[in-house]
C-alpha cells in the first residue's frame, strides 16, 4: 500500500473545501468496498489524499418530498433493500440493491459509490436510469444537477469535475399505473458480478395499454442507456409475451450493433432473447411489489439472480 494523506470531514462544506484544495489527487472514501482493494494493490493510480466522507450525516438516508424521492449517496445497499418507501414506489431499485455482493458488502457499500465508480456492472444504475433519476453535484462554486444517464463518459469515468461531490440522487415517484422489474445474470447465485442485467419500467393506461416504457440494460453497452428502439415497440400495445419477445430481440440487436460481436456475445445475446421477456412480463403483473422469479433456470437465494 502506498502512503497517502487521510482527511475526515463531517459536512458537505468541509468536503467541498478539501476537494477544492486537493482536487484530482483525491479519492473519496464512503463504504470503501472498492477503494480499499485499490489501495492495497498499490496501483499507479493510487491517490495522494483519501477524503473520508462516511461521517457526513446530511448525505445519508432516503426521503420522500412531494412527488419525488431523494437518496443520500451514503445510503447503503442494505438500506435500499430494506426500505419500505422503495418497496412501495421503486421495488426494482430495492431488488437490484439486494442482488449486490454479500451481506457484508451490502452493509458497507453505498449507492453513491456504486454510481461514481461507474463500473459497467453497477447494479443500482439501470434501475435509477429507468426511474428517471437526476444527480446533484456540489462544489465550492455551487451546485449543478444533471440526468444520471448523462453523468457517464465511459466505464470508470464520469462528467463530475475533480472538485465536485455527489450530494443527492432524486427521481419522481412512479404513478399508480407503473410496473417495474429488475433481473441480473451472474456466474453464480451469490457474490456475483453482473454479466448482464436489465431494468424495465412500464406505465399502463386505464385501458391496460402501455403508455410509457423504459428499458435499461446493464453490462451490455459501453455506458448505460435506454433502448428506445425496443421501447417504441411497446407503446400503445397490450402487454403480452409475443410483444415482450420482440422487445427482447430488439435489445439484443441494438447491443450487438453498438458493441459488435465479442466473446461475451455468445451468452449475452440469448440472455436478452430469453430473459428480457421475464422483467417485461413481470412488470405488467399486479403483484409488482412482491419478489419475483425468472421463469426458468435455478433461482438464486434472492430469487432474482440467474446463474449462467
């Protein structure tokens, strides 16, 4: 481990002051589930300063404010998975958080760290983009807000400046016609990094037809994005397996168009053809707040992981 300067702060203002002083030389310590491993490896990118923000109480918790829900970036995955508020309004986010790592990792890892690390396999990002989330980035110069989908440049790189701190994640509460689901494919039933995932949200009109659709794959594109070509196939239609199968084929086509055929395409292509139908089909179930299981294959201990 290379030596570094350790600074602990307890307010957002203190954190912004430290970032303004040290900038690009600094790495933030929240849950530490990724950073501590990097520090122990002693990589060339090891920071000169580690800024511990884990004690900034104003950056933790889940709050309901009018038509929106706000997540503090220090909220842990375990807290997301246990949240009654998310179970009511955004069950796909709780399902994604529950699929991360082990109980120990979920108890320490934070939603802010999952976002800002910008790994293509991050499990909370697809559901948050499907929910229409925005992020607040704070610096000494002020605060700016942008759509979460616009935050990412490429894997492990965001548009946040070196002196900016993620202080909030917000999304509108889905309406009463909303249905959602999340599914993750991994090489084993637990402690599995996502090889493929998808978050799906549908809005149904009074006549039962789909009025809005959001499909966000994970670990499929260079950065996360909605697959609008597949979403358009669903609009104005009644939910059904043939319709969802067509959407799954379109997601697979768009993935291959964007990334080409690689070694992982062999399992990712049939993965979307087969398993994309499940979250879409479950999304129109009236039991949208109950844990769900894929239609085939051995379910993991959480019920929503699929082993390759």
